[in-house]
C-alpha cells in the first residue's frame, strides 16, 4: 500500500505530539517528535557546558552526539536516547525548556537535526511533528497540518503534563516559557515557525482528543485514496 508523509507543525503545547502519536498508531506509521531531538541536543550542551557563542565548540559538541528513538516496551512510546542513555524524562525539565529555543536557532544544530529527520522519512510512512517540518524538512509532504490552540488552553495542558513529573512548577512559569519559546521559534532567521501555504489549520482549543484524531484521520484517508488512485491511473497508462 502506498505510504505518505504527514507533518504536524504549530506553537508549543498545542498537542502536536499527542495527535502525531495517535495518527501514526492508527495508520501503522512511524512517529517522530522532532522537538525531542532539539531537547536532547540542548541537554547535551547544558551538561557539557558547550559555549553557544563559539561555532567550533558547537560543531565539536554535535560530533559527540548520537540520537536514536527506541520503543519503550513498558509505555508503548518511542523514547529518545542520547549517547546510549534514555533521556526522555530529563529533556522535559524546565532547565531544558528554558534553553531549547535558543539552541534550536543555531545553524549547525538545525543542519544536524534536519539531515537526520529527512533520512527518517526516506521510506515515507511517517508522522513527524515540530515547527518546520512542513516548510523545511518535508516541503513535499502529502498532508501538512498546522495546529493551534489558545494560550490559556496550551498553558493548562503543559502544566497538567509537567505537574506530575515536576511538582514545584507554577502555572505562570509555564505560560511565560510557552510565550517566550513561541516568540523565539517564530522570529528566528533559519526555518522559523510558519504555516506552510498548503497546510490545513487544526484549532483544537475546543476539541477532544478523539475529535481531533477523527478529523486528522479523515484528511489522511482522503489523501491516501487520491494517492492510490493516481498510482493506479499511472500504472494503467
Ligand atoms: O515540540 P517541543 O516543545 O518539544 O520543542 C522544543 C523546542 O524545539 C521548541 O521550542 C522549538 C524547537 N523545535 C524546532 O525549532 N524545530 C522543530 N522542528 C521542533 C522543535
């Protein structure tokens, strides 16, 4: 069966990864959280005190980084591993959240991550979420979704998610971090967060998870039908 590439971009904490994960499961596709890659790079840079004003230090740091996604049998999720260690929890800390957008603006970091993301999509059958997936990583993706939700909804979602892992966190701190990251992500020079011209908007402020999954699955099925029809017609010619 023909496979497609699905990209999901949008502001922080819109629920992109949740939808991408569920959509990938439904279609039996690979799910990649590209933000986890930028977070893991940030964790490495912080732990190893890489000076982000020094290009040579950034490049040397990146040469030491090996990232991979490994299926976690206990949770059924795909966890990110950095140099042989599962860093899925560590990359979600506020320490990493407070620095990741700045590190994601660096040219060498973007080249490093984008090259690996494009390699993962070579065989298609992938759902990837992030900020520049439909614009830079897979500009020819068959289905591009741009997700939005109000800042209040996003703050509460991220707060609820983080509270269990980091009990000291405050609602205000979470909101401030989201707004700051949105600003850096959408105003940076290289691959800023933008809605691709051919992306469909999905505002999930008032949608439940099953409702948003239904909508996105409908879009994917429609495109898959068209793709299969086009292939059939091509074969008949
Ligand atoms: O999706 P997330 O919040 O975990 O992403 C963390 C940061 O990584 C986000 O603030 C911006 C950056 N990012 C990016 O620049 N490009 C992507 N494709 C994904 C994330």
